[in-house]
C-alpha cells in the first residue's frame, strides 16, 4: 500500500522519513541572491556538483526570476535558458532528480518530455496558467503547489488577508480539489514565504506551520536568505546564512518535509541534528 506522504519520483516511491533537501540553481541574470552567477556550462555544472556532493535530493532549476518586482520574462526566453542548461545537466547528471521552477504549462510539458524533468515547482499554484493543472495531471510528475498573492511584479504591494491561515488554507483546499479531479497524485504544498506576505505574515506562517497538517501532504519550506531574514537582521542576503539555518531548524521542528535552499550542506546538517533531537 502507498504510504501517505510518499511521492513517486522516477517510478520509485520516496518517503519523507528523512526530510529532503532541494538545492537551488538559478540560471537567471537577476535573482535576488545569486543572479547572473550561473550562465555558462562550467558554472552550471560546478553548481550542480556542489548541490549533489553536499547531499541534496533534488536540484531545482529556475529560469524566471520571481523576486519582488522582477521583470517579466517571455516564454521564449525562459525556454531558451532552460534548453541550454538542461542539455548540459541531463547529459552529465542522468540519474539526478531535477525540478523546474515554472508557472507555465507549455514549459512544464516541454522540459518533462524533452529532458525527463522529474518535478514541477509552480510559484503561482496554478493561478497564472489555466492549463497547468491539466498538464501536470497528464505528465504525472510531482507538483509543488505554492501560494502567492498577486504576481512577482506586484506581490509585495501592500499584501493583505482577512485571515492569513484561513485564506491560504482555503486556497490550498480549492486547488487540491481541482488537481484531484483531474487525476493528479503527487502534490507538495509550499506556503510561499515572501510571496505576497509581510514580515509579520511570514513569521506567523512559520510559527503555525502545523496548521497545514490537515491536508496530509508533504510541505516544502523555502526561506533561504530571503528578506524576512536579512531585512530583520539588517544584513545583506550574502550574510543571511546563519538566519536561514535558524529558520530551517524551526521549520523542521514544525514538520517541514523539504527544505529549498541555496546552502545544501548546512540544510543537511539541520536535518541530521533535528532527527537526532526527535530520537531523544
């Protein structure tokens, strides 16, 4: 019997007895932390080497910057970036679990069918492309359903909620129902830290993470080096590793199943320490 919470990756059921780590590879020129660093084959392959050697379970590739106020990128440009990178990555890392961070159904279909991408990570939770859910159901790959209020271009323009936990829970309930009706099976939830949320919203969500256990689905947490850390601590993103580690630890203690991070080694260490703590 398929255990609750397992996901099917490459035809194999993967459990969350040990939380997973997702290493970030931004091939964009303008991401908030490492934009422009990974444009050439040598740099991309070196980054993948580091992600995998440090113990990540998944490489998450993004070709569309979703930082607040980011410039909109056309589908053609997103595909151009992904085609080049995935050509290099798939030829060298044939067995690696690859996720692509995209909100476009056509891009999802292209990368899964042409490069055997294993997972789609959608910042919009199906709200920016009405074909996404049907496409995901047909492709049969795990899908990260993230909550975002607005778009990357306007999401931080005074975000407001009637009831933060209730509003996001309702969104998830509605979107999960649509996915299930279409036959999608492997769904992972992401609360979307920093996507249409104030500082107070972000910390309330982290504190109340267990409220979303009602969905009985794996939970991905992505707070790595985000403004909820560096603005609060009055540092730059490059100086936000310690804060990231602290919040990743809290996320794990509150039930996170996947950590999406820039710094894989430190995230894996968090997981090992929290596992030991839970054994005690």
